[in-house]
């Protein structure tokens, strides 16, 4: 059975990623309503019944909005760090004790036949994490909501074949945005905010050098970025590094409101 990786939603409006393994599937983040999640699965021809757990990166609403309802409706556990549980208690509501699983950054666990490695990320949340998944000879990673591409994140995702990598904003658009207060701009641009297109492109080159075959840019800002800007910035950096995009590595931008770019790695 192939290792199946597909973003259902990706962006500042909400995030959810489907990952299917030998023994079912996981949802990484659940930042849209239960109905929207189920509808997206249906459009992608993915079965809700295959879901065996929700993995949460951190407690911000665009990552947990539908988590409680999906967990209760499907009867599946939620995995999150203790800090994330503390931050999202009110948002997710009551969760049965057996479906409340606490994980630790830097430690691995197993779910759906896959080894799951949770790693710390630099973001303004309570103990946020990214995830890397291993199934036999393949691995994929989710690395978004990064204030910067730290050495720890680099080490955690190096060698993954498929990486969902943040490319959140264009700094000039952000600075010139009249709707964003100075404090919010400072937060996004800070060491615990979000990766710019340029920073994401630099990270993409580093991951290419470590064997990445498929790079998917995600978590784009709705106001301070465009898919074309994110793609062109990363494409230019990869090309300058000597890569042939489309041959040495694929490069795509995850859709904000629909399932996109399903990767299937034969195991």
C-alpha cells in the first residue's frame, strides 16, 4: 500500500494534511470545520473511516478549529504536546480520556504503522511541533509555522522525500499592508513568526541538497503573498542552486481551500 500524502487545506485560513499508511490514516492539524474536512476528503476520494488519529502541531485556531468535533464524530484520538493541550482545551472541548494522547517533542511514537517523530519548531505557541513520518524506506515531513529555519528543524526534516514547507509571506507586501497593525507585522517577521518566501526558498535549497524529491510550499498568507510569488521565489533559488525543477525535484504550492497534489510513494 502506498504512503499517501495530500494537503486538504493550507494557509492562514486553515490547515489540514492527510497522510495514509499501512494501517489507516492520520490528519495533521484540523483547522477547518468538521464539514469542510469531510467534504475535502470526499473530493479527494479519501475515506473518513480511514482516519485513525489527529496530530496537532500547535493550538492556534487555523490548526485546531475542527479538531474536537472531528475527534468526537469519528471516535479517534488527538495527539498533541502537553503545552498544546493546555492551549487548546477550550477550543477542542471535551475529549474522552482514551482519545487524549500527550506526546513529547524530540521523541518518536507509532501510529497507523508509521514511526512519527515530533520535533520542536520556533513559533509563538505553547510547545509547538512539526512532524516527520517514516514507513519502511520512505519519509515525509510537515514543517510550517516557522519563525526561522532552525538547525533543529533542518536536522529533523533532512532526507525526507516529500516536505510541506512554509512560504508564508512577501516581506514588502507585509510591511506595506494597511490592515495589519505594527505589532502583528513584528510578530510575523520575528523569530517565532512565519517564514518569508525568501527564507522558505533558502530552506528548499538546503532540503534539495539533503535528498528532497518533492517540495510543497504551504501556509501562504491570504493578504501578504500569492501562489505565483511563492513559487517563483523558490523556483529561482532552486534553479540558481543548479537543480532542474520538474526533473531533479518537483515544486508546487498547496491550495488554500481544496485538496491538492496527492503524493503516493510505493512502499
